[in-house]
C-alpha cells in the first residue's frame, strides 16, 4: 500500500450508495421531520422545567463545568464535574459491571453520534459551501482522515455492542431484584408496569437495531465493492463482509440487499431521534445536566419552603432541578434496593415516588411519554387528575411520604443526582400543614412545642440525669467553658440512656475536659422536626437554642446525637449560629490518642453501626473506628458500612410514628446482618440506636448472642488510671 | 335552713344506680351527725321509691318533662325541691347529671360547691370536703362555708348503703316552669346489644393510647383470642373511634370487676382507674415506669407492649 | 351563627405540681400553663360545626390567664375567625363565670362551647355556671353538636355507654367532653403568622363580684397506698411470669 494510494480521494465510502434522487429527497424530508419532532419534544419538556421555581443551582452548574475539573471522579462528593460525568463515575462506583457496560455504551453511542455529525458536516455543509465559494466540491471524508474515522467508529461500535449485550443479558436473563418494577405500594385498583418494561426493551432494541444494521451495511457495502484493501480499517465491518461472502453472497447481491438495509437503518436511526424526548432515551441528554446541577448538601441542609407556601401542592412549587430529577430517573433501582422503608415492607420506594411524580407532572403539564408509564384502571396515584392541591396525599399517599426515614441512602446511591429527600420533605410540609399525620407524631410535635422535647416531659426535667453525678456539670449559661455539650432529647430523657450520658460525663471529667451543658434551656435541636416537615416548629426550636447559645460562653460544641449534630453543623449557621460542632466520638478519639484518656486493650470482637446522620450525612466514619482500634477491639465490618450504612429506622421523625405495620423493622434487618458476623458486641454511637437496636436484639431473639452498647461504655470499661470515684464507672459487663 | 341532706336519685331504667346508694350512705352519716334527715329527690314516675329504704323521705315530683333525664327540667325540679325542703347539703354524683346540675345550682341556689369530692366530713360547725383535682395529682381539703352547700362526689369513693325498710314518700306538685321547656330528648341510646358484655368477663385485655394506631388492635385481638377474653379499652381509644363505646372501661364507660385485668399502654387517668380499680388482679404494661396505672396495679412491667403482647399470645397458644 | 368557645389555661400536668408554703394552693409561679384539654375538644367541635353549617367561631379567654395568648392564637391558626381576651383574672370558676357572663351579655352568642371540666375547677364547672348567670339552657358531657333550626342537637353521654340526643333551643351553653374527631394540629408557622398579624383585642367588662364560698384548708399529694410489683426481664420472661399469675387463678388452661 503506497502513501499515494492512501491519500487518493478514492479511499472513502459513498454516502448515499444506490439511493437515487427520489430516495435522497425522501431521506432529507424524513430527517427534517424527525429533527422537528425531536425539537418539539424537547421544547415541551423545557416548557415544563420552566414552570419550576428557580433552584439556585446556577453556581453549582458553573462549578461543575468550570470548577474543580475532577470533582467526583474518584470518590463520591457533594458535586460532580464534567470529567465525572464522562467517566460514568457515579454509575461505576456501586456496580462495576453495569457501570463499565454503561461506559462502553456511553462512549460507543457518543462516537456513533459524532460520526454522524462529522459526516453531515462534510456532506451537507463543506461540500455545498465549497461549491458555492470555489466552484468545485471539496470534502475531507477520504484518505487518512477517513481511515481513522472508519477505524474508530468500527471499533467503538463493538464497544457499544458489548455494552448493549451485557445490559440485555442482565435485564433479560440475570434479572437483578432492583430491576423488578413491582411497586412498594400496591394500589387498590391494581396497576400494570408492562409499558415500563416495554419502554426499556424498545430503547435497548432500537440501539441494538441501529448498531446491527450499521455493521450489516458496512459489510454489504464492503462486499459490494469487492473488498477494497482499505476496508481492513473497518475490521468488524470487514468481518461481516467476509462472513457474508463465506455464506455465498455475491457482490451484486450485496449491492441490492444494501439498499434495503440502508433504508431500514435510516428508518431506525431517524425514528430513534424522534423518539428520544418521549421515552427513557431522554436520559441521554438530561442526566449529565442533572448530575452537574446536583448538590448532595441540599439533603444535609434542607431548602426552605417555597415563599408563602407550606410545602408543595402544585407543579409550580417544584424547582426546575426537582422537575429535572423526575425525568432523570432511569429506573436503575439502586434507591429501591437500599431504601430501609422499602426493605421493611413500607409503601415507600424512592424509585416509585420519582416515577409517580414524573408521570403525574407529565400528564398534568402536557408532557408526552409514549411507553414509559404505568397504567391503571382508575385515576389514582400518578394518574390522578390535575388539581390545585393533593400531590401529597393523592399522587403520593401520605403513608408513603411518612415512611421515609430521611436516611439519605437513595440520594447517596443515585447515579444521576436525584435528590429524593428534599422533595419528600417538601411534600411532608404540605401534610403537616393539612394536619395529616400519625396521632403519635402529632403528640410528639405538640410536646416539642410546649416543652421543647418530644417525650412530653417537663423541660425542667431535662438535666435530671446529672443529679446522680459526683461532680456537677458546669452550667454553660453561667460560666465559660471550652465545650458546650449539646446532649439531645434521647440522651437526656430516656431512662435507658441515662447511664450512657452519665458515663460520658464521668469520662470527660476524668480526662479534664472543660465542658458544660445548657440545662433546661437546651431544647430539641430540631433536625428531625425539620425533616418531618414542621418548619415553623423547627424555626422556633432553633431560634430558642441559638438565643441561649448566644448568651452562653463556650468555644466549640460537641453532641451525643448525630441528628442534632447535622442541624447544628449544617443548618444553624444559616441562622447565624456558626460553631465548630463535633460528635462525641471525635472528641473521645482525640482524647484517647492524645493520652488524656489512658486505656487498656479490651480484646472484644465487635461490629460497629454507622449512624446515617453521622456517616452518610457528615462523613464521620473514622473517629469511632479509631477508638475501637485504640481499645484493642477487633472490628468486623458489616457489609453495609460507612456511607453505605443501613438505617435503623428512627430518623426523619419515624421514631415518633407507629412502625408496627412493617414486615421487618429496619433495625431487625440490621441485627440479622450483624449476627452473621459472629461478634459479641454491636457498638453504636447514637442514643437512638441504643434504644432501636436494644429493642431489635430482643425482638429477633438474639439478646444472648449480641450486646448492643454505646461506644462510651467500652471507653469507660477500658479506662485505666486515676482512681475511679466510688461507683463512678458503670460496669457495662455487669 | 335545716340540717337535712338531700340526694338526687339517679335511675337506669327502673333501677336506682350504685352511685345513689353511695351518696345516700354519706347523706345518712352527715344527717345523723347534724341531727337532720336524709332525703332523696326522685323525679319522674315514682317507681324506685321503694328501693330507697335507707332515706328518711323520698321527695317525688312527676311531670311529663321529667320522664327522661332532661337537664333543664331536672334542674328546675331540683331547684324547686331545694327551695321547698331547704336542706343543708345537696349531694350529687360527679358524673353527667352532677356535672349538669351542680355548678348551675351553685349559682341559682346560691350555695358553694365542692366538685370532685371523694369524701365529706363534719368538723365542728364546718363541713369539709376532700376533693381530687389536677388529674388526681392533688387532694384539696375545702371548707364549705355558709348555711347550705353542694358537693358532687366521684363514683366509687364512698361505700354504698344497703337500703332497708321504707321511706316516707312526699309528693310535691311540679313547678309551673316545667311546662315551658327549651330542651327535649330526641332519642336514647342504650349500649348496643350484640357486642360482648365486658362487665361479665372473667378476664379483660385492655388497651390504651400506647397501642399507637388502629392497625395494632390486631395484636390485642390476637392475644385476647388466645386468652379467651374480650378486648376493652380506655377512653382515648373509644374517642378515636377505634373501638365501640361498649368496650370502654372508665367513669364515662363501664365499670368492670374481672378476675384479671391486663392493661396495655394505659397510663391510668382517674377516669379510667375509676372503672377498673376493683378488679381482683391487675397487671399493667406501660413503658413509663411512673404511669399512675402502676399505683393501682398489682403487677407491672415496663416492657414494650409490642413485644409483650405477641410473646404472651404465643405462650398461651403453646 | 356566632359560636363562642371559652378557653382556659390550666397547669400542664406533666410538670411537678408544687404547693405554696401555706400549703393551701398550688404554686403557680414556675408552672407552665397549657390549654385545658377539654377546651381544645370544644374548639375542635366548634370548628366542625362551622365547617358543616357555617357560622363564626370566636375564641375567648381571660386576659389574666397565664399563657392564654398562645392558646388563642392557636385557635385562630386552626380556623377560629377571631380571638378575644376578656380583661380580668379568675382562679375560681365562680369568678370566671361572672366575667364571661358579663362579656356574653354584651356580645351575645348563639352557641357557647367550652370544655365540660378543667383539671383545677375545684368549685365547679364553667358551662352550667355561666348558663345559670345568663339564664340559658345548658348540657354537659357532650360528644357531638349539630346545628338545626333555632336549636342545636347534642349528644350527651352517661356512664355505662348510654347516651341521648337532646335538642336544645339556642342560644345555649354546651360543656364538651370530646369532639367528633381528634383535635387538629396547628402548624407553628401558621400560629406565628397569626401572632404577627396583631395583638389580641382585649375587652373590658363590668362583672358583679362573685366568690365560690369555698375555703381551701390544705392541699396535699395523695399518698401512694401501694405500687405494683414490677416484673422485669425480656418480653418472653415477663410473659412467662404473667401467664403463671393468671394461670394460678385458673383463668388459663394448661
């Protein structure tokens, strides 16, 4: 092969081989129509997003495009970058196989798309422009460029094919549970999600059809041209040609079949273009944007209610990002899989919630979806008629909304940046405004409003647990302290937790830590009140605490309760109370490592449960592990640990609601996981966990095999050194 | 002014109620102390007068307006009796009738009223009532000054009197005001038959607010079935409409006296305690160790009822 | 139809009640006051009546009641059309009835609803006393109110599960035991909105002096005569003990 031959203009391929002018005209008319339909479809969708409120995400988007270029590529961060989108990081992170398959499809498809664009630029633009300008047609679609183009397109096509086949086999044969579309909430009148399934297969089938016909086309053309030398640059197309020839096809026959296949390919490709905005395929364009506009911190620091509104009741209440979230969902089912409510048999599945809202918004706002929709015999759920109110309660049932523990696992695992939890809270705000709630929750809220705690106990009893201490705890309202200990409701009022709080107080006193509490002026921090959707009460509680903290003298805060920690650390600053906020495990780890708390090894075999609000929300995962290591405990991790921890079921106000309807409480599920590990201690670092898991070991009958203990008790047990005041240390082994 | 003590008789059907006898016993005691008479006012058809043997006199007024309990008519008639007989003390039950009439007559007859009385005693010249206020948290000893007084007495706090002999019957002419009534009874609802009679059961599985939600009634039903006992409940459960009124234990419901009373998630408001404290064996389950139910229960536990009920049911089924 | 709901602030029973040094009254100084729970029921019933038959609901409290503002604002947040404070102070129901009767004489209502009782109304309940002052018909222990032509039909409850439906000509005073549904929740943001919309109007009334004629000699906490024997252990262990107890009485076979 000579260089001249390579450079020859003949090294190319015809664009419209044997199509003729009528065919060409038809093709251009149909193409134009397809593009018009495509544009119209997107215009409809865009009009829908524009009905949403401003989301305040312009800065996030800008940072995603131009900020830290590799944000979110290697580990989960609050925000994503273009590189993370291009690397499919969010998909690969929690499911390598599927993620890589998607990456192949992603780049294969992008290549095919770019190939078409290049061809169009050459054939429809460069060719015509050059004739107009210079008088004779120019083209760059030949020679070395053509060979590289051909090679890239041909090999990337195989990548695409491999990805598609993997996905097809996964969906059709392996059928992982997360792709089962059975609803978590069964509507009375029945429902069918057959069209959703059809939508998936049509999507996959169309891509596969386009790809297969493309290879067939290449093969037929190569064969019809009598296998010119340079077609080795389309190795797989050439393989098809060789195969066809091997089957006895003549170049002439190939030429005539080529025309037919050409039309089939064109029809599929143009059909697909027109189909995109009306189907699952829309995620191709939406999800990159959605990821770039995603901000995980919005779950940690909830957005305020829409102005002049108590929660969401109509489409216009949603922000554009929240509306985009709905369309971004590809039904991958990761949220469905990890959701503690769904696992426990509650009617909530984050996937169903998003799909129901999407379908309802689409129907109400005139969006058009051809296949990907649920069908029902009655106008319920996502098929509810459009109205001024009733999204919360009708489109998504109140029971479903109340099932959420706000554990954030859905947001954490979503590969496309959907923020389920803030949307759920916005809808709950509506339920609270209407007074639609469990009587037990109503009682808790009323107690919080009158006494500042959910127990319905007198506010004056808050510090009663301190009475039995030998050394009184300083009153941070009256004297300056280094640390303000924000104790939290459970650690203050629950009789079962009194011992833990007292023990922590004694450890800190012995370690010489200068700390104080706010006594009866500490009110519930409001984290869960806010997540219940009672924003007004949250404001009241926060304002009270902030006022009290302003009048107290301290440098930093530590808290026993991860829920309080979350709102103190992330939400109070917006209200003018920006303090350094620690979790007590961070403080203990520091004290042990600095030698302030001398410890001896305990040698227990333990597992550790990460509280959602500590680990997933706030990334505090190492401090408790450092403590356990320092105490000489062998830590056996549960499969679901750190940011992937499994919720105990108490968060988001669930602890104030009835959970007896669940088939398996999340806490029981978790204990069953831990029992498999053959450890003797189940270590927790959240007061609510002590009660939740203390109950769960009993109800699952594992009381004698697994002891649920707060990490404080381990530290206390391991402490050596200065003489213990009589009865000071609660012997956890007793 | 006299030294007499007047009791208003209440009837269910033709039967004089227990609370009337409780009041009558106290009326007898006080009248004896003062050297006065114990009298009973009986309105409507005079049936029942013969059951009031322990009184010195039964004062009857009959009028069509008094055939049912019409609060207004009863008030008119009772005020008439008070004016005519001028007793030193009027005793009423601290239940619906007493709640209707006591406070109104305190104004209209111009006499001090001691509500929620659990006992009355004569101390020299003074009449002293012990009353229960603030949800039973506080007892108050109050002196009823003046020459006339009213007390409404909490049912079950006094021993009932056993009627003996027969009382003089004095029939008064009905006052004219009874003819012009602003009130009429449209319909009377007896406790619906058909449902089980919780007052006749040997054992009751009783539930309160702690049960949380209506769905959880199943737990109680299951246990009750295993034990062969009916389910009863405290007021909040009935008010929420989760169980029929016929299952309500308490002052405003039914008084029960089973051989065993198992209380789950009941904190023990006075209203409830009044209805079950005389059960032979009371076992209470409540997570709040300070719940007042434990003051009347013989055995108690703070185990979660959601764990205890299924555990019990399972063990009973064997 | 003008419906007046009378609201009273009472000591929050979750607080430890302390007595004055003289021991003849409760110490109110550090007590927390909340709305009388039966008044909350009365308000709910009034709102249900309004929803069913229209009308205007006015919540009325005494300016002298500690923390009454909160309850009145809450009433408005729940759906009352307005709230009013009557100037005056009353520790006894007799004084309260006289003040509120004076208010109602000047501002008549078609229907007055209030709680059938309050935890601290030692000298009697408000509804009948008020009705006696005003010469109005009254019914207590009511669990449902429906509005008819010139009358209301109320359901009055008795012990033993009996009840009756009584037709009462209006104006009338009703002592509510329970509303037909659990009192609704008022979101704090709505209560705050109401608070921001202005102070509660106060009305001065000319009431006759009135006293209960009672003299409290002393108050004391009831002695706990007994306490349950507590069963401890796991649910299974406790269940086992309970079964033994009832089995010993021959109530369970086996």
